[in-house]
């Protein structure tokens, strides 16, 4: 999240295309996640954890999880595609949000084929709960972005950024 926020600030301040900023951030992101992978692995080894036996359950769990959350992964892929295609971030975010809402409704209706209205009701409840959580988290994030914006403007106006 911090790298994503920083990338948007870099694009907003410098005007560098988002795709270029993403390519520049690729190596630090790979280093970070490689380090995270190693840290988790070494912690698991030092605490004596062993891998679980692989059977058909792991595959069915993966399929079940993709049915439940796959539309969210597709929304992130859509968002990145739109941003790399130089669509303004606000438009890309709105399109991705509409995609999530539509795909959640379709998913719930398809999963409850016997009672599609109950699936629609569940989808609407989940969408309203998601919008509420998004507003709460967005308000917290807006405060952070506002403070960062003030700091960036102070550094730019004073010439300290150069």
C-alpha cells in the first residue's frame, strides 16, 4: 500500500507515466517479497514447522477460494491494465469498482441458483458492507494523503525538493 501511494504521488508530482513508475518499483518490490518469503521460511524452519501432506483437499480448497475471491483478483488485474494503458487513476478506479460490484452480484446469483433472489439480497448486503468499510478506510487514508500532500507542497514551494 505504501508503494502504491508513493507511485501515485510520483505520477502526480512529476508527470512520469504510471507504467514507468511501476517498472522502476518492480525490483524493490521483488526484493521486499523475496526477503519476506525468506524470513517466513526461516522462521518456520526454526520453529520446527513441517509442510502438510498434499492431497486432493488442497486443490479443492484452491478452487473454492477462486470461486469466492477470483473476481477480486480479476479486478486488480483490470485496474493495473487500465493504469498501464494510461487511463487517469480516478477513471480506472471507478471502472474497477463497478467491475467488483457487478461481478459480486453475478457470483452470488450464480452460487445460489435455486434461490436467485436470496443470492441478490446477499450480494447487496455484501456490497453495502464493503462500501461502508471502504468509506471508513478511505477517510483514514485521506488524512494521511492530505498530510503527505501538504509536506510535498511545502518542499516544492520552498525549493527544498530540488
